C-alpha cells in the first residue's frame, strides 16, 4: 500500500512495537508440532457419508417399476422405485420416517409448470442414476399458481434430506431458477451430475457434501451453496473427492459457515473470471474492504462465512473478485492451488494460515491478505499488482504520522517455514502491525516505484531464522529491526540493476550463502541468512552466473562467476545498512553506511558475537531443479 510519511530521521527505536512473535490473537494457536491452527472447531460438524449414500445397486425383487407415462408419478410410502421412460413429474409425499429410493434408468422427467421432482415429505430420499444410463430432469420457466407464495424454485426440490448418487448420468436444468435444491442436507456421490440454471445451480440449506462424483455446473447465480446461517454446525460445503467444473456468474462455491476441501479436482470460473489486467484497487474496493455485503454482487471463487479448511485436492480458480475468500479464517494444510483473481488471491477477514500445500497466485491485486498471516510451510508463488502479502484489519492507516504510530498490536505476519516467492508492483510484504520471520525462504521482487517498498512494516520487523531476500526500490526501503537475533544486511546500489540480474551474497570462502534473481528492476537489497555472522565480511555480487541454484536463482550453497559488480561488506551489527535509503517506516535503514539500521551506532565490542549460523536450522526443500542461473 502506498503511504506518505513525514520526513523523520531519528527517534525510531522508542516508537517500535514489540516483536510479532509475541503477538497472538485469540483465534490462532500454535501446536506442539509447529503448525498453526484456528480456534474454529469442526468437531460438531458431520462430514460422514452413510452406507446408503454410496449404495448404487438395488434388489429388483423389492422394487416397484414405474414405466413411461404422461401421468405424474406420486410416491407416498417408503421403498425402492425404478423410473424409466418419460414422465411429467415425480412427487414424494411420504411419512417423516420413510426412506425412499428412486432409481432412474434412462428416464426423462420434464414439468413445464413446476419442479420436475418435488419432495414434500420423507426422512430421506435417494435419487440414483443407474449405471450406464443417462437421465434428464427439467422444470419450466414459469411455475403454475399452485406454487404461488412458496419458495419452491428448483427442477429438483426437496424439503427432506436428499442424496443424488449412482454410476450413471443425471442432467438437471433449472429454467425457473435453481437446478437442485434441498432444504435439508444435500449429498452427491458417485454419479455424473450436469446442472444448469438461471440462478444458483446446486443448493443444500444445511449442507452440501460430495465424494467420488463428477459435477459440472453452469449457473447464472452461485454454483454450489449452503445457506443455513442459524446453526454453526450447518450451512457448510464439504468436498471429499471427485471432479468439479463450475462456471458461475456469482460465487463458485459459497457456504454460510464452512467450506472444507479434502481432495479431488475443483475448477472454478466466477464472475466471468479474472480480468486480463488487474487494476489498482482490484474490483473497486478500498484495501481490505470485504466483499461480503448482501447488497452487492459477490463473484468470489470459493467463499465461506467462518472458515475455509483445505487439506488436499487440486483447486484451480479464475474469479472477478477474490479467488478464495472467508469472512472469518482460512487454513490451508495441503492441496495444490492455481489462482487468478481480479482482486485478492486468498483473503481472510481474520486469520490466514498456511501450513502446507502448493499455492500459485498468478494474477491478483493483493496475493495473500488477512488480519493475521501465518506461514509455517508450503510452496507459495505470488504475483500482484499491489501488495504481495498484506496484514491489515481495515481500521489501521498508513497515511502518515510517526513511524510505528499506526501499528496495530493484533495485526501481524509470521513466517516460520515454507518457500515463498513474491513479485509485487506494490509493497512486497506489508503489515500494519509486526512482521516476524523465523524460518523458511522468502524471496521478494518488490516495486520499481519509490512510493512502495519490498518490506513495509508499521510495527517491528524481526528476523530470527530462515532466509529472506527483499529487492526493490529505495525511496521507502525498510530493513529488519536491531531487536532481531539473526543478522541482516541492507544495501542500496549506486545505480539500479535490471530485472533478471542475479544478486548473491558470498562468504569469505567463496560460497554463495544467499542468492536470487529478481523479476523487476531493483536498487535496494535486504538480505538475512542463518549464515550471516556479526563481525564477518562478505561480498555482495550483482549479475553473473550462479551455479547450484533453483529456478528462482536461489541457493544457500552455490558458487558465482563473472559477477558484474562485487561490493565488499562487513556485518558490524545485527542490522547493518550500506548506502543511502529513503526508509521512513518503522524499520528505517541508516543513511550512508556501513551503519546499524535505524542510525544506531554499532556496539562497543563491534557486535562480535556470532548469532548467525546457529539460527534458522536447515532451509526447506526448494521447488524446481538445480540449475545454473546466468544473468
């Protein structure tokens, strides 16, 4: 985010807030295994499938066969009913304790004046598309007066629990509004379901649960939704497995409470998909303004009211608004995400937690955003037209005042693991509170403009482990606080280096201990590494060929040749700055160098204590094959 600070040269240290490593909101805890977790409990939510949900065959001796007839089919008792041929409608009005199975075998049910399948009463109804059959269900665009004053609005409409299953195909067209609606649970297992609708396509008020199905949705409203907002154990969408292709004019998947993704392949295009170019401000909202208002059209890819929990699967989303959005928390424990957004890639109004997974945000206004952002693992690649990673609560401001004065104590970014690359046109990593890096690898190609910075922190930015390389402009450049326990170096070049030119920090033995190839022009460099030691000297090289690096030019154990410039530096304190910088933030670099960050003189003993090598542990495995990077 852009900001305009008054020129302040000193007094920073008294204004800095404490490290965000000590700041935890009530919604985030850290387990003994080092992974973060939300406090939103899912223990009372029923994610199970019954044996009958996955029972696709039937006993012919116990079934009633209903052959083709222009008459309406009316079912009033429990049992198994086999439907073949053409029918005008199917109505189920059975006792509240009745379980009804409808076996569709090449059936066509078409009602021009109301729902094609209408379930008014039963305990649970199973509609099975029998193996190898193709079945078609559709309603009319205008319902008869019999349905005036009711909320009946789907080609398949049930007031009881409903399961759609089988090993055949079920095509449902909602010409009035919706394709499939259950006012209780809606469960989808096994079958191939093709749903088209003018409004929302698939709706289960209490829940939508699915496994092993192939579902294709084309919707003029939401694709798949659950709407119960009165019971915290209801109103959820759960996908265990299967294939989903969803094209929706509004939200692709929307749940009033929880969306849980455990596996399968999910492809979503919402609101026409991401625009060709993401303009400043995303879809027109102010930074961190939520898109959850009922008064405006929501075009998120996947959206939940309280929690999105991702544990596996392959998720591809292109959306006009946020690709993944929660009005509460988001926790990603696994899965492969390919996200292209007209606004935020992943947005949580409260806590965003990434413990594992592979996440690529190829297009966004802001890549990752939450009130708090915690990364303990995973491979994350972000491209954004504004901030790459942003922590804000909607009330914090960066519009001026003393550095650190606008910091929020319950807003933070905490990175303790993972491998993160950021290509940001705005701030690379921006927090309205604190930033704490204690592990992992983070490589930031920040802004070329002086109005933003690769590292932007309103509170205190501390580093205690891991490898961090921030490259960008110098006008607002910031570095890590001298309250860090792992040394850092901030260096401003005499002239800008072109995009694609490698930057490498080399120790006295000639080993590259940290390297990166930024995708944007850069003049300011901030590096922190477990292999940096106070009192030791290094060479900062720009350009040349780095051997032993990955696809991003990163290595902590490589070599360099043919460097275009080699700058000798000495780490004289835990936060050392060389060259001029315009950092006016809470972690302003020194003016001229070498100096300790924040214009503080080095300690009397020269900072000779070695706090570098023992910090951070072994860096995580990095994606991409080892290669030689020439630039």
